[in-house]
């Protein structure tokens, strides 16, 4: 279970993002990380109840979690640490190209969702092709009542082209989605929801609503 202690740690880290402070508060970090890891372990089991690909992947929960250290080599912001915890649960592991389920916590900025965010060009071409060939099915999936109730904004793009991608006409019925550079859903969580004892159930129920979309995307890969 995620407690207020974890959110407090992330809040303080945002105000004191330097190695000296972090080393002095290593125990608090380890406690916060432990709570997040425990939640991810439970999430993998819960998702595995309805997603056989996750159940059969034998995922290492730690490998699903992003490192807290930032890569600052090409960034003007040299803050050494991320001020959130983030996990991506998909078949094949976090670095595989497949769509999956993600969970991000940060005080006042937590969210969950699923899909494929900013795929490589070759992967994006495959996704666009699948949507083009099976647009009626795609539209039906993302128009379902349960999907819309969980994700009022529907499918969101990780950036979009101004014009149709090469090989597609502006009159294509799927053109709105063919312009997308990624396909994902998002639902924001309050701090109260993050620390609620029913968090894992809520996340699993929400992920279940996004599974048909994720399955559609993954079959193209």
C-alpha cells in the first residue's frame, strides 16, 4: 500500500533535489521504493488475472520500475533525481516495444493508463497500418461505454502530425488517428486515491478497460 510517507518523501525530494540530501534520507527513499515495489508486485498479479500475456511473461517487478536517477547528459536541468515513481507493465519487459499498463505517482500529479507512448518509427508504421486496415474495429473498441467512462478524453496522442503520414490520404476515415505519434490512455489520481487501500483494485479495473485497445495495438507487432 502507498502511504502518505511515500508522497511526503517525493514532495521533499522535489524541494531538495541533490545528492547530499538524498544520501541523508536514503532510509526514507528505501521505504518509499519498497511501498511502490510492493504495489507493482500486486498489480502484476492482478493484471495477470485477465491478461495471459502478462501472466506468462514472468516479469521481474523491479525491471518494470524506472530508475530514480535521471540521465542528465543532454539536459540543461542537472537535477540528479526524478521526483516520481513510474512503472510500465507489458509483455517482454519495460524495454520491449509492446503496449502495456503504466502507473505514475507524484504528489498532486499521479496518473495511470495504458498503450504505447512514443513508439519507434518502424513500430509506429505497424500501428498505423493496423488501424487503417481495421478502423471499424478500432473505432468500436475506443467507443465502448466502459472505455469512455474510464478515459473521458479517449485515446491520446504522444504528439501528432499536421498532415496525414506518407501513404495515407486526407479522406481516409481513420486519418485523425493515423496522424498520431503514439496511442495511450490516461486517468489522473488524487493523493487520496493513491493512498487508498483499494488502489490496486481500482488500477486493475481501469487497466481492464484499456486491455482491448492494447491487444489491438500489440497484434500489429
